[in-house]
C-alpha cells in the first residue's frame, strides 16, 4: 500500500518528469516541492512506489520516471484539471466561431486542439445512421457528369460526382429530384438506404432499359453510396507532425502511430472502447493500448454531443504528456463544440 505522502511524491515525479524529460531524484523533489521531510524519507517513499511498479529507473542513475501504471494512478487520482486561461479560451473561440458546415467545424476543431496541446488532435464524426435526410439536390455539370448533394438534419452536407453518360432536360431532372425526394426526404438515413436498395432490386423489364432510365439508376446508386458513407465512422485529425517533433519521447519507432493515423480504423476502435468517467473524460495510457499496436502512446478524450449522437474529441501523443492540461483542453473544446452544434441545430 502507498501512503498519502507516497502518492504526492508520485505526483511530483510525474509533474517534474513531464516538465524536464529528466529522471527525478529524491534531492530534486526535496528542493522543488515543500514536503518538509528529508531526502532519505523521500527515497523510502520512492522505494515503495517502485515496489508497486508505479515508477522505474530508466538506467543506473538515482532518478526515477513514471511507469504506465504510475501515469494511470496519476490520471485517476492525482491529476487536477487546471482551467484554461482566458487566452486559451479565446483561441478556441477564434478557431470555432463563424459559419460553416459540419466538415468545416470539425477541421477547425482539431486545428484548435493541436495548437492548444502540441499533440495530434482527433475528432470523431457523430454517427449519422439515425440522421434524417432533409434535402437532395442534383446539379448537371455537362459531359454526362452529375453532382449529387445530400443534406441531413445534423447539418452535414455531402456531395458526390458521378458519371451518368446522359444529359437531362429540366423536366427530367425535376422528375428525378422529385423521385429521390419521395424516397428519402424526411426519412432516416438507414430507412432511405433500404428504400433505395428496394428500388434498385425491383425486377427490371424484359426489354433493355432506356438510356435515361439507366442514367437515373446511376444517380440513385450515387446517392446510396453517399448515404452509406453517412453510416461509417470517420475521424478528422491534425498535428501529425508533432509526433516527429516529440520522437525522443518514444522508445521505438513512431511508424505504428503514423500508420494508425493513416488507417483510422485502429484509432476508431480504440476511441470506441475507451471508458469515460462521469464528466465524459477518458484516457488510455501506454500498455493499455498494446492490443491496438500503440503501446507507447496515450490518448485522452472527451465526449461531445453531435446533436443527439455522442462522439469523441481527443489528442494522441507519447505517454509523457501533460495529462491535466490535455484533459482540460479536450473537455473545453468538447463543450464548445457541443454548444456550437446545439445552436446550429436550433437555428434550422
């Protein structure tokens, strides 16, 4: 069992190691922190912390560094989330305020977060499977090309360019728009996809379909492909270059992290499995991420409300990170993002 003073020694070691990147010794703790005891007493506390595998010696020096287990105890029991400064809050506001669709807002969100934390910033798209389609637009571009635009009640606007090989007059285009509106508008994405599938699976006539009918089917398929993407989880990220700047904090290669950023699937699984506390905050530290191939990294995240669908915004970096500041930053950004999306939703 670790005493209360031992836990405070652990806090001092974590804070000093994060600040200096140097192993922390008993003498430095006595000099920097007001424990009111001798260096020998602090050494005894450190020995107990080492027995509990909360700190370790990286080499034969007298200094110690936190282990992944030590960081976990620090985050769960010792970290005090410092409120953001007025300048930091102003930075969030300057990035996020202003008009824009959801894609633009999420891009600005990760830019704000990476600037605040110096880490890789990550934000999940809300799940749109339960979103309702509010509008479908078709824009003929010439040369047999058609731009398909789909809008939902969550504020997401997506578009897909498809080649239909035919030119439509205004009456035909209006007919197709009306057909798509009947099938999709006012219906959840899931239901819309099923109705499109039913339409495409309907028995075809024995005679070859007219060119316009085949072109119409191509447009309908393009809409279906766009709606299918609405059901897929996606991430927006910024700040990948920060990994290279902090490469010294990783014992091995940063390649697994870069690969996870590129692939997204790994990070989506990890963020989906993280367990949040009562404030919506979560952290996954070091070896807790071994199953995802990210055993040298930590992820801290906060839930945000994407108009009825919870998603997460967070940062990815080395285990040696400023957890209190990063947790405070993701919480602040998540709350700001939630308010923005709620205001946008109420204005529609």
